[in-house]
């Protein structure tokens, strides 16, 4: 096979299915036949607006960065026995030589080449090449969908690590979208004993309760300030300014706030509150070294990402997959099958 289909963003709200050559794996790379791609909010944002902050789509770009598949080719220097291996693709390859990479913080590498972040093409295509070390083998107990969704699961793992969630933690999660829902499950797996999830969408709150939240708050009915919760860790997964500030203000002394949702530079934070309580505030930017943990959590059944999937789409219907969450309040995570 020399050509493949790819879902290419050609402009704002212009998605085309194009015939493209199958890429050749370079030295140290593998070729992955992509079997499942999860739709992320960032894909939808690029589709709707053509940009996220400083990242602007200036020429056609293949979308997609949550992907699982099978190794279908190896480049020079890669063990040929990896052919046929089922893998989950970690979609950002850093330069592995800069001070951040050498310090182990490769997610902060300034030369990161991240799938579906301009100008790098993503994985919403029949095949994709990636550094062999970033194609993580998965056991047979992990489905193709789950292999793809180890990427958002990694965001949840990283959020819990940054928040130092551990046995006995009391965690507040604002936002019950896919990231809030994986963060809920990760918090439980990390040992949190109180996991309160806040959102406006009753369906998603129900899902959060099913996946391990010990309590849920519908902020349409009960403001966070009146919910009586006093967490030791806030995992802010909504990016909503009100949720961020209100969530911060519930925090106990010497607690931690982890900003995972995409925020707004103009948001005024309650600095006196933060200072007088010695609250630590940190952002998260993707993740580093999370796949081994994500694979173990999914393979052991401690985290269930398959239950987040609310729709499957062939590649030709990628646009419908992108729009599903906006059109249907019951939709959580769309998965596209590039081989269909
Ligand atoms: Zn680097």
C-alpha cells in the first residue's frame, strides 16, 4: 500500500479527506497503522477557530493526536521484531537533547514536535510515523479505543502527579469532560478518599459518580462556595474562569491547585487567599513519562477509558465526530477508525 486517507484541516471549518502517500519510517522510527483516534477538544478548537493561542494553522494540517494501532513498518536501527506489535502512540516527540529534556521534563522541550499542533501533522490518517520509543506496546487486554485514550489518561495521571494526590487526599475536580473523568479515575487509583466532581451537565456528573467520584456538585444548583467541600487538591479541568477562582477559594490551607483546563491570561487570581494559605498553584503542559502508568492502570482495570466512548466514526465522517460533543449533551468521547 503506497497511499492512505487522511483528515486534513484546510481552513476554519474546512475538513477534507485527502489521499496522501504512506510515510516512510526514518532512522529510529516505526510506521504505525492507525486503528483508533480519539477526538480531543483541541482538534475541535482548531477546526472551529483555526488556532489555539499562539498556535495558528497556516497551512493544511492533519488533525488527531490520541491514537492506537499496530506497527506496520520499522525504520533503520529499529528491531524488526516489533512488526505487528499493538501500540499506543505518545504523540509528542521532543529533541531529547535540550536542558529540559535532559532534566526529564521533556514535555517542556521548546523543540517538541507534537501531533496536530501547527505545523506538525497529526494521526487522523491510515498510517503515521513516530519515534520507536514513543510507540508504547500495549497488552491484549487493552482495546484499540483504550490504546488511543491512553493519551488523555496520561493528562489525568500527570495532573495527579503534579497535585501530589496520594492516599487520603481530598480532591476537587472542576469540569467533568473527558479530562475531568479520567482525572476522577486517576485520583481514585492514586488513593484519594474524597473525590468531588463539579460540572453543569447532569449526564456527565452521573458518569463521574459511576467512575469513582464520591460526591458530585451541579454548580447550576449549588455554587462551589456553598458546597461545603474543603479539598487538599484542586484539579481544574474546565478552563472556565469562574470554576478556577471558585475552586481555588474552596481549598484548605497548604493545598495545591493544578490548572489542567485551558485558561485565560486575563484571569485575576485571588492572590491574598493563595498567599495567606500557602497554596501552591501550578499548570500542566501535556505530560512526561506517563505511559507506563497509564498502561498499567488501564490493563489492571483500575481505570476504564472504554466507557468514555460514546460514538465510533469512519474516517470519512470525521467532521461529524468533531461536532458530536457540541451537538449532543450525552456525547463524551468520539473515536474515529481510520481503517474504515
Ligand atoms: Zn528538548
